C-alpha cells in the first residue's frame, strides 16, 4: 500500500474524495440499473455494475496518467487539442440524428469498441484550459475588446455554437463557466457585459429560427425548449413527469431513507441511474445521505480552491479553477434539477452517475487539478528542504 501511495502525487484529500465518491457510486448505480434491466429490458444488473466498475478503473487510470504531466505542458496541449475537438463537434453534428434508433446528436461511436462518446464534454475541458492559458498570457497587459475577439471569443463561440443545437444545458453551463473564469482572470467587466449581451441576442435569434424552421434543428431543440416551457408553466403536468417522479422519490426517502436498494421510484423514473440518480440516493439514504453527498462535493470545491491558491503561477491558478469548478457546479445543478430548482438539463452527477464519457472527462479534469497540486507540493517540499539545509539551528538539532 505504501508503494502505491508513494507513486501518487498531488493533493491527497482530493484523491480521497474522488475515491469515496467512486466507491459510493456502486450502490446507487447497482440499485437504479434495475430500471434498465426489468423496465427497459437492457442487460443485467451485474452487467451494468461491472461496466460501471470498468469505466471507473479506466477513469482512475486517466487521473493517474494526467496528474503525472507537468502543468505547463497543458498550455501547448490545449492549442493542439482545440482544433481537434472542433472537428469532432462538426463530425458529431454531421453524422446523422440517430444511432441504433436513439437520438445521437450529442454522441459519436468509437469504432471496434461499441462505446459512444459525448464530444461536448471533452470540448468543455479543452476550452477551459485554453482560456486559462490565454488569460495568463494577457494578465499584465491592457488589451482592447477587438484584440481579444480572435484569440479568445472566436474559439468560445465556435464551440458553443456547435454544442447548442444538441445540448443547450451544456452550452449554457460552459458559457457561464467561461464568463466566471474570465472574471477571475481579470478580463475587463465591460467586455464581459458586452459578450453576455451578444450571447443572449444570439440565443434569442436561435430560438426564433428554430421556431420558424422546425425541420432545421430536429429533436433536441424541441426537447430542451419544451423542458424550459414546462418548468415555467405550473399547470403542465405531462411535461414535468420526470420531476414529479423525482419529488415522490425524495419525499418517500424521509430523514434516513428506506435503505440501500429499496427504492421503488427507480422503476418509474426515467434516467434513474444517470440524470436523476440523486433522487434515488435520497429515497434510499434519506435527507442525511443527500446532505452528506452535497457536503462531499463542497469539500471538493474547498480543496480545489486550496490547490489554486497554493499555485504561484497565474496559469496554474486559472487552470485549477477552470477545470475544477465546473465539476462541482455540474453536481449542484444535477441536485437542483431533482428538487425542481432548475428545469431538466440532462447533466449527470459527477463520478456517481453511470455513463462513460461523463466519468472519463471528470477524471481528466481531476487529473489536471492534481497535476497542479502535485507541482505545488513538490515546490513546497523543495523549499522546505532548502530551508532546513540552510538553517544551522535545525541542522544542529538534527545531529543531536
């Protein structure tokens, strides 16, 4: 065990939090997967559990590999990866609308493996790293809005425009996270206000176009528009079917829950093992379990802030916040959807929900955070060693 720990660098608390979430995820995934087996008729519960375990093992492999990469390497990697993700997003939209009869406007299928991959998740991580690099580069410079259009806002707009038709929630969250990172990076507020206005104007034009030409953006646009309309319409009971079932699950859970595997609503709630797994967790583990899980994510946020603060480079600070904050933000949105504070978004609960792409991209982001913390820890240990060697009193006490 000591040999394994010796090869693991970075913030040990983050490693512990990620391991805790991963281990806990087996319980609700195994329980909620019975919906896929007995209602949908897809596979077996053991099969879904084994698949989830394999995805997590690969995810931890991603964390370990990424956290060994020196932080400054991500600057160049983001420049290389940015055009690649743009090509992947274009290919995702151009491949068609279905895979095996299901909507596939957000996924591409990996050849010879049979695994579908959601390209928008990878694009979000790459974009946040790229923006952190750009903001660090102009940190001490005074730039005009015109100068930042091509290097900053053109990649942002291209990625969001390619994601928006199929996945409004991911596009909206990504745009918001970009604004937050730019604000923290010292980008002028007046320019951020201008981009917010431009974004809202574009969204309005997009919605009007989709309404006028429904065949231009089939399936997904109608889905997320109907979800928003249902959320604001208190008399719409059919559109709130998922939310109503989720609230029943939460209400039946009470304070301490019904016990592991004893959820009833998992058989009636669509996406009970992914988008609405938090409702199943509360039904089985009660308010206590739900609040404890929220505390774990907030603890992860605290450690991300600690790591960012301990990194002396501007790029390191922005990098950690840029890739780490969306993990916690996505978790809070998933929880908010279950209690009807937000309309249905389709966002999974990081490291808990079943699904390969979400787990892998979350692990990729965590690996980047751990890379930054690994570098910070190494610097601290080096400085401490140098201080010990140059302090004659400590050398004398060590000899005694």
